[in-house]
């Protein structure tokens, strides 16, 4: 009985997580724009560099 409950919890968590990720992807997207990724997320998100050049 406990094994069934654990498996059900794992399956339930996977399904709910998948739905949540899909909703977030549709609303705001999971990735940044390719230009921002190429430039660097420190600069595009925070306006600063992580390392001195």
C-alpha cells in the first residue's frame, strides 16, 4: 500500500510540474532571448559583468 502511495505521489508531482512548466512557458517563456544569451545574462539582466576583462 505504501509503495502504491509513493508511486502515485511521484506520478502526481510529475504531471503537476509538467503542467506548471507549460503554463509558465506560454505566459513568460522559459528561456531568454538569443541576443541576451549571447551578450551574457549578467549584463542583460543585472547590468554588470561577473568577471573583469
